[in-house]
C-alpha cells in the first residue's frame, strides 16, 4: 500500500506558481523513522533490561552500605552514604542504557553533556549542595552524635537526626529546630555532653563580720553530700571577690553533663547551702544602700556617711575580736 502511494505520487507533476501539498517527503520520513525504530528495538530492550538491573543493583548496594555502617555504629552516616551509592549506580545505569539505545551517542558526548548540565545544576541548587556536602563532612568527622546536647547558632537542645540537608535538634521545652548543615558546619558548636561530667558554679556572699573560713568549710561539706554531685572530681570553694557588703565565695561542683542532671543538682545546691548557712547562723547579706535624708549641703552629707562607715567598721571589728576570743 505504501509503495502504491509512492508510485501515485510520482505521477503527479508539480505545477509552477501554485501551492500544492507534497506528502512524499512526509511519507518517506515516517518510513525512515519506522524502519529505524524497528531496527533499534533490540537495543532499546537491552537498554531497558540493563537499566532495570541497575535499579536492583543500586538498591542492593545501598542496603549493603547501610548495614555495614550500622554494624560499626554509624547508622546515620550509613543512611546517607547508602542513598548516595544507590543514586550513583542508577545514574551510571542510565548512562549505559542511553549509549546502548542510541549507538550514535558516544560516552564522551554523554559525559560532556552531563558536565555542562552539572554546572547548571550546581548554580541552581548551590545551597542544597552546600548543605549536602556539609552533612557528609559532619557525619564523617562526627563533632557530635545523635543524642548529644549541643548549642549552635543560638539554639540549644538534643540532636535528633542528621539529614542530608539539615540537622534537627529538640529544644529542652520540646520544640523541633531544623538547622541547615551549612550553618552547623560553619559556626561554633558547643557540645555539652561531649564528656561524662560538666562543671557548674555559683557565687555566695558572706558578710564581712562572719567567719568566712568556717563558711567555706560548711559550703564544701554540704555540696559534697548532695546526691548527684560526683565524687570523682573535687568540690571547690574559692574567695572570688570583695563586694561592697559581702565577701564573695565561688563554689564549683561537677555533675553528669546532661541538662536534666545539671538543672536538678543546681536547685539542690542552692537550697542545701541556704539551709546550711541558716543553721550555722552565718549571715548572707543583701546589698546595703545608705539613704541620707534632710541633708542641707554636701558637707553634711559627707559627715553623715563617714559616721555610718565608722560605726559599721567598729561593729565588724568587735565581732571579729569576739570570734577570735571564742577560737
């Protein structure tokens, strides 16, 4: 039938000056395409088979990588590297299938086209690629792990997941924060649970007329006996500052590094030291302010202030002398 149409078309002559339809070229072109498609069917089938086989190979290799890294305690990194391996094998399978389906397409041409495309994709998805690479580096170097409590970019919480694009932390009040991996990698990260124990400290003011050596001894013994304060590291009491109304004593103690332990022991320390100081009769003074009323001039104000300081100093000396006589 196709041959008859071609013979009939050859009998029709082209008329000059008139627009006529010549379907001969269209028919010839369709015939060429049909012949080429029939000849390419074996290559197409082989290419599809190879592509499907690569899908299964990629899935198998991805699972194998995940399993191997999970056995080494790197499950999160295994998920990321396994997915990357699977997609890499699939892309390789697509390249092989295309070169088989289209023999005129050489591997060099395909690689060149992929190179140009990768540059365009790189510019279009720059942020995504940066976060992906940062995620790989974080998982490789492991500055922190799942379950660690960290502080990064103003957010503090427990690391829940490290994905290809972002690190997810759960704050202490139950909120989920998604932080891009590029931000995590390029900023300082405080890992609170990097070590078993962490140190806390608190300043306590003891009145100048009190026996501060006895106060330091009581504070140290009190904190050492609090449940949750580790005995593996010493409790310290240090004279830290001479304030206007008291002598500042800084106490330091060590607890487990997780946030719950730090907060609970902090509360216990404050309550226990306050009770111990009250039972020992040691004054923990409030800030002292001197208010001068009815001062007619600066000289009178200075005179009243000097008298107040003299009286306070005299009382402190008498109390110190009394303490020394008792000792």
